[in-house]
């Protein structure tokens, strides 16, 4: 998606002239590298968490400081969903947090994950919904309609707890609850479990194509409703 915006920028000039994009291609580079060298399904960071058993890291999506470690997370340093010894114990999460706080007018936060084909919004720490949940749901519906129109891929939409499961300490919860980003989403990409985390290469481009159409809907929404005259 980033390549498309950059290499065909003239095509998207109406969006790019009105909307700023801040992109972090990978917010857990050490963990990403480790999943290619040692453990294909590794999800945590690679920090020394003090485990007497030599276990490493914390789950990046349980480490954020909004209702941190209240539910759906673990205190066990060897668990895949270990929340860390404290909120923002991981330097990777601190870096993303600081970048969000450096911006004063962020309207949308999108974090792309896999898998399950879900377009999720807060909250993840409780089944209760934000007061403006209908606004989040309306934009999500529009984005997913555009996504589905490309290859027929079906996504479910709703709050993280009610559609998936309770998991406190997620980045989308923090972005909305502490970072003052109104439209905060976690997008769980293909598929629904046939391949899971090991998606076949022939689905990479189609996934990008359909997700890009959803991204354009979101970007045009920002342009049309939040552009500074």
C-alpha cells in the first residue's frame, strides 16, 4: 500500500495533498527477525524480561498503558500474551507511543495484524463500547464494503471484546483512550484459519489490493471531514 501511494502518487494526489500518512512498516523488528531465524510463530519482543527460565520478551499488543493487564493478558513471562513487567516496558511500544503523541491532530490510527478478517475498534479491555462507537462503526462499514467489493472477502466488524475476545493493553485502546485519536482500529487481515499466520504467498497481493481500497475510503473520509482549509 505504501509502495502504491509513493510510486503512483499522481493518481492519489487528491488524497496526498490533503492527508498526512505516518507509516511504521514493522513495530517489532527484533521479534519479526526472530520469527524468520528461530521460531516462525514468534509474536513477542526479544527483551530480557527477567524470567528464570530464559524466556524473552512481552506481547507488544498487551503492553500499552490503557487499562494495562486488566484482562486477556498474562503475568507469566513465558506466556505468548505476557503483558510485560509494567506498561510500556518495551522500547518498541514506547517509540510508537511517542510518535503518536508527537502529532497533535491525528484522526485515524490503523494497526494491521493477522489473522481472522476482522475490522475491530475499542474497547479491548471491556465489553462496554465507546460513547462514539456508532461513528467508528459507520466508517468501518464503509471501509469493509470497499474491501469486500474487490475480491469478495468477508470481514466482521465490531469492538474487539465483543467480536474477538477481551485483551487489555492493546494499541488501539491506548490510541483512543490516551492518544486522543477518535478513529482507532485493529484490522485483522486474511484469512479465517485455513492457513492462519502462515498465509500462502499467492494471497499477499490480493490482500494488499483489497485492504488498499479500504484505506482509500478512510483517507477520503479524513480529507472530506477533517481537512484544514
